[in-house]
C-alpha cells in the first residue's frame, strides 16, 4: 500500500494512511478516537503521545494496550526533540492533534481563589501547549511534507473561538466556519492562536490540514471537572450541585461516539484546507442538565441543586452551524437523553475503580462563595442575595428535609435552601 494519501481532484482524500500520530490520546476525547482507529483499522499503526496530566489516564486505553498496531509514549508535546524523534522512528504520515490545556475547574493560583477557569490563573501554560506545542507539531509535519511523506494534519479546536452567541439567535443562525473569531477567555484565545498557526502552514507551505470546531462533548471516561461528569460524581457522593448564576446558560452537547464518527468521516471525506463545525443544535441549560442527572441518579432536585455566584466571563451560549459536515453525510445519532444514561451507567459501574487519582480537588464546590479554613479546605462563606434559589451556611438544623450535611475537618457544614 502506498504510504501517501492520494488526494482526489476535489481535494478530498482517498484515505490510505499507514501511520497516525495522536497527541493527547489518553485523555477523554483522544482515548475514544484512538480506540476507534486502532480497532477499526488494524492496518494503521497508531502512536499516542500524552503527558498524562490530571485528566488523562492510561486506563482509558486499557482495551487496546495489547494491540500490535498501537504504541503509547509518555511525553510533552512541546519537546521538539522528542516529537521529531517519534516522527522519524515511526515514519509518521498523519497527525491528529487533540492536545490542549483544559480550562474549567478550581484555579490553582492562590491569588485567584474565586476563579474557576484555569486559563485565568495561568494563561501562559495554555499558550505554551495550545500555541507553542502546536507549532512543534506543525514544524515536524512540514519537514515530512517537504519529503513527500506526509498526508494530513487534523487539528481539534473549539466552538469557544467564536465567542459568545446571543440568546436571541435562532438555532439555524449558528455561527459558520467563516465567522470572525472573538474568543472571550485566555483558553479560547490560545486555541484560536493555535488554529490560526495551522491555517498559516496550509497557506504558506501547502501543508494538508483540516480543522474542527466542536461544542461540548460528553460521555464515559471524562475527568470529573466538567459539568456532567462532575455533577454525576457529586451526586454519587450525596454532595450538593453548585450551579453558577441563574443556571440558564445554554450549551449544545454531543455524545463522544458521534464525535468519533465525525473524525472518521473527515479522515475519509474531509476537504483539505477546510474548517468544520461539529456539534448538535439541541441546547440544554445547566438547570435542565442538573435536573436530568438528579432524576437518573434518584436524587431530589430541591435538595441537591443550589445556586452560587457566576464565574468570571461565563459565556451564556455557544451556537454553531454544522451544515458543512452534515453535507458530508455525518449527523449525530445519540440523543442527549440516551447519552446521559450511557454516561451515568459508566460512572456507576466505575465508581469504586479509582479510574483517576486525586479527583477531590476537581469536586470542590465553587470557591466564589467559599473561604479556606485553618486546614486549607474551602468552606461556604455566605448566601447570595438574589431572586433565585440559594444556599447558605447555618447552624440551624430545624429544616431537616431541605438540608444536606457535609463533614469536613471535624465540623458539620449545612447547605440549606432559602425557603423565602
């Protein structure tokens, strides 16, 4: 088989890939895509590079660890020597670049207690991975391309690069791939910078690239710092769900298996040099997601759903137009209700398997209304005065039906609904 991918006259691919290089292949999305290509295309040689940060796990790849066409390497995408060595040793001809610093969660910057976006606390780390790391991959790919030994650079971006959508936009008015990028946080800005680099290598060096911009992906194996896996894990532990602001922020959700199929289709039918939005048009508010999860885990909505001050620059909505990839024949097939059930089932089946280590910090309640006690633990500090449901700290245990008790550092903290 010819190692090169022969492009058809219309710019699409008659896929004949031999060696695919996955970056961040042990993370949530990366592992699902990796497992798919390893099992569905045994003639491909799949090499995964992953730094194994907190949200990645080799357990995500356990089902393929003995496959002859798969190899895992632990390392940093920013190491040009390591990446170049891998490209040479394995004769890499295709790159699927999924690596990115994730941004939602408790900030580790002590000066930014109250900020739940990592990119606010350490924006430089996002630039280093999402821009500098992408540059390393592009340079190594360009060297292979010059030697006529390279086929495709498939780059994963995000719908956040478009910025916030208006609440008045209709579902068919989602942002198209040609819209101006207007990221509103350091994470999204770093992703925009990375994909602009990818575009520049296509225009300057004719490197064959395809870029994707997807909306919120969910499913099994997702580290519990994102809303769905975090809330599932909290409910499993009988802990309250802290919902930012009014809970009316809207998001479109895509089940991970649908995203995997989109990547498979783009590998076969994607047009070189194009950008594809990937997602669904069905939107759910944080309130609706929380209510559905409570029902699936048999928890009382009134007892477990609490509202806290919104996090900084929490965009109300991301709405994208996916007509371009739909025209290729792809469409999401897993309904949100079915996807949530499959996701909850996985977390229930793996609740005590220690799939990740050290998830406690990811499960901390929002620090906006929290303060650190003498032991350094975050504790609730005061209620929010607003017209929505609230939570507060109280030593009054009279309202037994509407309280949830959490023991921390030997003291009982009571989360109580405002009954006014």
